[in-house]
C-alpha cells in the first residue's frame, strides 16, 4: 500500500509517500480501505517529534481518523462485514491506503455522507463527547465557552452543544471566523485579538459566568478561565497550546467550588473509546443523518500533498476540518 510517512522529525516537507506493507489485523479488528483521512493538530506534533504514538500504533505514519470501506474482518468481529462503509477513530496510521481498526471504534458513515465528510468526524466528535458530556456532564440549559471556536474541535462543540440544548460562546481570531461560528449556532463569538474574553463573558452573562469551558489553549488563558466560570463551573482542558505551567487563584477555585479537569484520548484503552462510539451512535449520529449537525470541511488535499495540508493546519487560517483524500 501507499502511505504518508514521517521520514524525520521536522517541517511539513518530511512527510513523504512510500510503499509499506498492509497492516495485519487481529481477531477483533477490521481492515479498512481508506478513502479519506482527517488532519489534526496532534499529527503536527507527532511530525515534529513532540508527540510519540502510544504502544502498538505506527511510529511514523500519522493519522487519527479515517473513513472508507471494510476490506477484511477478524474472526471474532460481529458488528461489521466486508463492504460496510465506516468511519473510525484510531491511534495512528490513518495516512495510508489501508488501516487496521478495533471493531468497537468504527461507526457507520452517517446518512448519505461522502467519505470526505465522514472522515472529518471521529477525532473531534469523540473528543467533544468524552470531555464535554461524559467528563464535564454538561446539562441542557447550561452554558459553554469554547476556545478556538473555528477549529475542528470548535465547530463540532458549537453544533453538538447547541443541538443538545446549550448556549455556546466561543473565541476566535478574526471577525470573519466569529461570523462563521455564529452562523453555526454560537450565541456570541468573541474576537480574542480585540476583546478580553473574560470581561466579555462577564458582560454577556450578567456577571454570572459560564457553566463550563472547553479549553485547548492553556497558558495565560487560565486565569481568565477561572475568572469567568460560574459557581460550580467546570474547566475542561484538552491541550495547552500556550503552555502547561500556569498560576491560578486557588481562592476563586474554592469560593466558586470549581472543578478543573482534562484528558488525553489517544492513549486510552479500546474499551473506553468503544463506549464513546456507542454514545455517539445513540445520541449524535441521528442528528448528523438528519442534517441538524453538519461536517464543516475547509479543504481537501490529495494524499500526496500531505505536506501542503500540514502547512495549512499550522497557519491557523482554516475554519473546520482539513482532509486527505486517497481516492
């Protein structure tokens, strides 16, 4: 098979197409003929040598989400058969013509979605569901602030939380991105380059603050996050793009009875990810099939142009998802 390989730690140019052997599946895995693969920021970190894959995942083939057709099934697989069209969350190896996947981490491609659309779903939908609804326990009627509202995570969180009855605020880096976020359902998008998000949230909520914050920024955003959480508020951390070492006012944490938590999904066990898949299948996939929630695709690149896709990802100029096509 053809695969996009990290030939050395470095810039986008280190991504090269090479011939590799097809993966060998276990009894509880399926082999997927990949039609499309999503690009995610952890792929960039892995390419730079800063995010080694978990045990068992390919060391030099990135890619955390795919869509395609099942080409083979292990002898203990019960959910799927050859020819089924699926999308899947994986621990690595998605930038390739074939990929092995634990059967529980596959989901049917929703409705009449194309493979490109389906490939844009798993990483962000698994992440948002796991953190916002499982870990954070966001309830209907509560408010959510999402930093990076125009990212893949952001556009997913906006649509998912809005569809389930929540008021969503976001931050984004331009007026155009803010406009798009509001078109997707955000109550208010705050341009973090021209406004202080914590002060804006204070005004928008009449001083009450938001019930939950989904944060991928960390660093100097943390004091502002603590300040604009409501009583019993929850801060959910999924990345620390501006640094992991922070100072916070513990008095505010105690006074407002805050919860600060976070997670990393990639290294979690198969059973954990499979449970998220079943929750998505029950609660979110019908909303995708009906069109109430929609994939947001910014750009599609042929697999051979993976370096160009990574350059775009690092520029931050996109809204929504960037996809590689193997068709």
